[in-house]
C-alpha cells in the first residue's frame, strides 16, 4: 500500500511542525507533500524551511510564501496590516538562500500516472480562493483538470465533491475519515499544521492511501504556549498568538 501524508499551512510554527513530522514518522508514510504556506504569521520561518529542505519534502508555493518573496514590491504595502507586519518581519529573518528557495517553489505538483494533483488554494486563474464553501469549490472544479485534487489555504479540513449533471452538483463535508467517492471530481482540503481555523487548536494533516482511496484526518496536539511565547518575543501581532489556542 502507498500511503501519503499531506501537510499544509505551517505558518512558521516549528513546534507544531516538529510534532506533526514525528507523528508521521511514528505512523508511517511513503511520502510527505506540503501544499504551501511554510511561512507567515509565525515566529520560526527559517527553522520550518530547514526541516522541509533537510527531509527533501516536496512543497508548493503558498500565498504567504509568495508575499515574502516580493521584496521592495508595492503589493506588500496593500496587505492587511497584521499580514504585512508578518511578511516584512519574515523577510528580515530569512537569508537570501531561503528566500530563493521560497521563490522557486512550484504552484502545482502532479502525480500524473495516478491522476491526482496538489495546489495550495485552488486550480485555475485564481489560485488563492478558499476551498471552504460549495460556491468556492464549484469555482475550483470549473478549472480542476484531474479527478482528485488536494489543497490547503483555508486552514479548515473539508472534502468537496462534484457530480456532473446531478441536481446538487457540488457538496461539501467536513473531513474526518472517508473514502474518495466515485464522483466526477473531488477536492480534499487537508487543514493546517500551524494555524487551524476549525475551532480545534490541534495541528491537522491528512493521510491518503492510494490503492484503497482512504482519507484520514489526523489531529496532533502540540505546545501552543511555546509558540505563543515565541510570537510575542518576536514582536509579531498579538492576534497571531491568541488565535492559536482558539483554533480560529
């Protein structure tokens, strides 16, 4: 059996990432894939990048990863204040080698022989939409060119299902444990390692068993107080610390 571990939205939370990787190692996976947003919001961007690079984990470009690579770019000035502060702080922390690594991340990772692909937010010309509602999943499905996709970005685990020609073409369910249905297209949102927003503060990631098409959402507790202390010590916005214990 081929078992994949899909992680996303680490957001420079090295304490959470360490626990998630340890859990994956304990439970076993043939491959780990990260769907992006390694940095942003959190206090340990370099350490998180180093962990992924040391283990040669394939990683996609997330929107916060992209923001951090926009050095001297006016688009950064237009971001929400808390995001802009985090982006500028992260830029100052990272060596040029790490910035180049982020800038070189791909937008998409394909497993062509198995007809599934990974993106950060969504397929198509608007890659940063959130796959967290039937409307947004429908927008994604209009451009998804594979039967099965995986994403992150919204920080909320979910599975979107598209049945061509059905009365209710798109359905959305919270993801816990499931088998990929026999549908026209399916998109799986794997949640967030470093900043969950589904009112469960534990880290989230997904195991996918290729041959049986089984999906399993895994929740991993970590030392939230340690990450909060690191955020406050770094002088990052208080919201980034407070939201962690609330899972929002």
